């Protein structure tokens, strides 16, 4: 009887009972192809269309901007590889990162990641709500606060219900929504690509234009680095690590590149405030539905991971109860943005500034994972001060030093609305924030090379 209760706890439309506790081998299931649909569906979001258009706004030609989109899409190989540790440990990314930073050293990044997850969920909810509101107006349901409130309620319900049910339902929803969204966004490509202006720009974009385009396109993938293991922890240990990397990477690459190129093509033809003029009238309501659907698919995975994030921070609740906190904050933030004051632009500026932290964080985490070859002491990850990852009073000196080195470099070379680093002007306006990941990763390798396996022998 007891064994029956622990089998099939991760079922579609059934509330997932596991959180950051290690997933037992008997309850693991699925295959690497599930990751393709997860990352493909969650990245079918209109954000990439906007990012592709911004690359053109920074002075790049169609082919130059397309090159940036494609190269940036390759970053999903790093994102997908970050999930390899999940199959070995059966737990979430922000638990595994304790090995790199220490239990206490991991805490600040955990707080900031929760803020980022909720922030982007609010932004996506607002975008989806506004698209649904316009859709209602176009089909004759009127407008006003009541309609906007209805649109917000529907957007939140779609996101919260799936994330609340948990891992299996998230994967199921992402797959089936991907089928529908892929057809719609494929039609969008057919409408905007033929008219793209592929001529060279009047002036070269310069280092500043290139760097800003890369920052915009890479910020999204980098924001995923603290969550890939959340979606690999249920896979059987026998699953090929190569297949995990390739399936997840291809999913994110195909959707982000396709939509990024659509944005590039549209921006060479018209001002993006008038992007709907490129579409036939009959398709415009469907386009609004695509924007809503893309917002929801992206919000689902960020909201789900935020509940695991809260458990990492010490919230003594189940995953399903913890997600109520994230959902409530998302609802309040969305209400404020839609009915009280439009702080969406300011929120986006703040969230983009946090790349100063998460690019170096990702560099250290990936370097640590490579040095350990994904071998961790799973029990020690959850043992607190009694485990091998407590290091010195809860902090791993090498991890913290490498993180600070990368953050210092990122801060000095960051060019954003809220902060401009002192090295930006000498570099000709170039924004090299993302190279903070390279700096931190190399620093960690130099400080721990030959010593990391002693910290965490394979279980």
C-alpha cells in the first residue's frame, strides 16, 4: 500500500507532491525528447520578435541582425547542459548550486532569482492581458476596466493552474500549446519574411550596436540558467546526457531563432509600433491570441520554478503551497501595472540590470559542473551545516571570489538605462556585461582546478 502511494505521483492534472527533495529512481520517467517540447514551447514568446526588432534598431542590417539571433540561439546548448546535474541528483538547479557557492553563499542568488522569476512572470502576464483585452475588443466584447480585469483573470488562471499541478502537467501543456503556437508563428514568418529589406544599412553599427544586440538576445537564455535541472530531475538515470543536451538546446534554438528572425524582418519594413500593418486583417485577432499563448507558456515555467526556489530559500511548505505565494505576488504586481501605474518599463530595466549578477553566477555554476563532471554528493546538498557543501561557515570562498570577480567586470562594462559602467565609454559604447560569465568561470577554474573533486566525490 505504501509503495502504491509513491508511484505515479508525477501525473498530468494531478498535483505534484515532490519539491526539491531528490526524486527516487522508482518514480523517474520520461525521455529527453520531453525537453525539446518544454524549451520549444516556452520560448514561443513574442519577446523574441521584439528582441530581433531591437537588433535592427541598434543599426544592424537584416543579415547582421539575423547572425546575432542565430549565434545567440546557440546559448541554449549551455542552458540545456546546465540540466545535466538534475539527472544525477534528482533535485533543482538552485539546490545543486550550493556545491559551487556554499549553502549560505547560494542564498543571495536564490533571492534574486525568485525576484527575476516573478518579475518576468508579471511582465508576461501584463503583455498577455493587454493582448487578450484587444482581442476581446476586436471580437465585439467591448473595453474598459471590467474587460481588462476579465482578461487578467483568464491569463493568471491559465498560468497558475498548470504550474500548480506541477511537473507532468507543465510538460504536457508546453507540448500541446507548442503545436498550436508553432503553426501560428509559422504563418507570421510567412507574412513578414518575403518583404524583408536585406540591403546594407547606411552606416556601420559599430561595436556598441553589435554588443547591445547580443545583450538583448542573450539576456533571455541567461535568465534560464538557474532552472534547467528543475525539468530534468525526473528523467531516469540511464537517459543519455548527450540526448538531454541536444533535445533541450534544439527546442530553445528553433523557437527563439525563428521568432527573432521574424522580428528582424518586420523591423526592416516598418516601425514596430505598427507591426500589425504587415499582417492581413483576418490574421490580426489570431496574432493577439499568439501573443497571449506565448506569454502563458513562458510564465508557466518561471512560475513553477519559483515555487522550488522558495523551498530552496527555506519556506517550510510543499511546492504546491509555496507556489501560492508566487502567484499572489504575480497577481498583485500585474494589478498594479495594469490599473494603478505603468511600471512595466521600469521593471524591465531593473530585471535587465540583474544580468550583472546572473551572467557571472552562470559562469561559476557551469564551471563547477564541468569540473565535477556532474558528480555531486546528493545527500550533502540537503544536509546544511552537516554536509560537505557547508565549506567555511556556509560559504565556498572560491565560488564567492569568482562570482565577485565576474560581477565586477560586468558592472564596469554594463550599459543600461539604470547603470552605465565606467569602461563603457573607453570601449566605444560596447556593453560587455555577458562576458562576466567568462571571467567568473575562468576565475573559478583557476581557484579550484584539481581540488573540486575532493569537495564532492561522486555518490
